[in-house]
């Protein structure tokens, strides 16, 4: 029997993602789920019975103080990140694991980072797609240098900004060796998703100048290209890395593909985003980091912070216009500023496949091309 420490976990917010986390921790012998908490008593009772967890409460802080978890994990909607970070710190946990996006504004992200650093706790943000075999394969191709000098990375998703942008940027930064961003510039359209609990423009597209000279191009929402090779709408995401000797791309729901001049030729392989497969190594890496402080988790809070900074810089560019230099200082909360400036004009959709999720959006028809746009 292993003499390795078993880490106690409290999972807060047991909806879709909270349950994924509970199951992943339960399936890993290095963790024991000591309790679950949720502000919704019906949801809590249902999850406790489904997951076989005996200790549960609607009083998050009370349960956290009783359990004194090693890992304080929360999977709640994005509206309350800072308070839950502070609750996790107060519980005495060594590691706080939480869902993306890390905050709803740059000011909040800064407060989260400072609070965690002061308390000396580790933080992990759930950008777990990177564990997919197809994501890993593209990283291997990049590292093999088969693409030559990499100059451009283009990432896009039909899903809206605060759902998917931080995923895309996390993997773009990973594929680009985590080179820092120097500036970004962006534009946005459509107010429909500002009312969502992941408040977003309906479409945003922008550029990133990375310090190593690589150009990032990133788009999220109804104006982003379709990925017809993928059926499931939320997985119609693509990250393509271009170099002087070819390109390699990952499709979240459709494997990987590479075309290079020499080493690989034309090649492709399988892979599809899969919570069950991705969550196992994601939590295993938490045990590794808790065991050994040098084994920093690939989705650590510091990396999420840099991705979030690019995310919020995009919104600042929409509001202030022009290029935004990084790093960012505190400023006007970005979503509120966006609400102030975004015009009441419908988003123009790139494809009919986006019309269900953007019901106010306009799908272009051949007849429209003959009339003057407004
Ligand atoms: N990493 C991924 O691949 C991925 C996928 C989907 C969703 N997410 C993210 O996960 C988060 C949660 O999404 P979900 O789909 O699980 O939502 P959900 O609505 O299914 O579950 C959220 C749960 O949190 C509870 N809750 C809300 N506020 C709370 C609070 N202050 N304290 C305790 N419980 C609280 C709710 O009652 C609910 O049960 C979001 O931030 C979302 O962006 C991540």
C-alpha cells in the first residue's frame, strides 16, 4: 500500500462541472471527497445522493471550516469568484481549484492573484481540454520543429467570449511556449449575450502581438467561422498553428491534422474533447503539485492570469479603441464599459449553424449582398 498522503477535498457548486470534479476526485486514490456544498438545497440533495457523498451543506464557509480541506474546489457560475477564493483561503486549504473564467474583470483577477499569493496557496483554473490526445499531438508536432519557424496561431470558437475565450487563449499560449503578450487589438459586435451569466459580446475578434514575434488571431462567437468537420456546436473550435514549413491544427471535437513540407507530410489523427478522459490527468496533476511544489500544475492560476489579462485587454480595446499594451493596470470593469459602448446592432453570423445560439443574429443571404449594408 502506498504511504503517499491522501488529500481531503471540498467541492462547492455541484451542477454539471462540480459533479465532473467530484467523480474525478473520487476515482483518484490520492483524494477523498470529504464534502460538497451548494447554495441550492435541491441541487445539493440530488448530487449528494447521486455521488454518494454523506457530508453536504448549503453553508459553504461553515462546512469548509469543519472539514479543513486540503483542496477547496469550486465550480460555480462566474459571478462570485473572489468571495469563494477568500472562503477557500479561510478554510486553510493548500490548493484552490476553480472553474474558468477566473474572474469577471481585471480588477477582480488582480485581487484574486494578490490574495492567493499573500496566503501562499496554490491555484488551478480548469482549462482541461489540453489533456486531450489531439491537443497533445499538436503540441508534440510544434515541439518537433516540423512546422519550421512558427509565425501565426489562429484560434476560433462559435461559443461566446466568457465561455470559450480563456480556453482558446490558454492553449494558444501553451502552443506558443507561454511567450508574454505585448499588446492586443480587438473589435466586437452584438449585445444579445450581455444578458447571459457569462456576459459577452455576441462576437469578438482580435490580434495579439506576442513577445517572440508570433501573431495570435482569435475569434469567439457568432461571427467566427464554422468548423463543419465537427457536429457538436460547443466543440466547433479550432486552433491552427502556422509555420514556415507547414501547419498543424486541433479541432476540439474532431481530432488533429498537419501538413508539413518535410518530416510529417500530410497526416491526421483522432481525438475529441471528453470530460471523463481530461479530468483524470487534470486532478492527478493537482496531487503531483501538492506532493512537490516544483511540479507546477499546467493549468496553474498564474498562467490563467496571463490568459485572462489578454482576455480583458480585448474588451478594453473595443471600449478605448486601438492597441492595448500589457500588462494591464486596474481600470473600469470591462463588461460594464462594454455595455456602455456596444451599439444596438445585430451580430452578422458567419454561418447558419450559429443561428440557434444567437437568435437575434443575421444570417447573410445572396440577396443581402446586393443591398447596401447599414
Ligand atoms: N472547463 C470546462 O470545460 C467547463 C465546461 C462547462 C462549464 N464550465 C464552467 O464551470 C462553471 C460552472 O458551470 P456549470 O455548467 O457547472 O454550472 P451549473 O449551473 O450546472 O452549476 C453551478 C452550481 O453552482 C451552484 N452555486 C452558484 N453559486 C454558488 C455559490 N456562491 N456557492 C455555492 N454554490 C453555488 C448552483 O446552485 C449550481 O448548482 C462556469 O464558470 C462555467 O464557465 C467549464
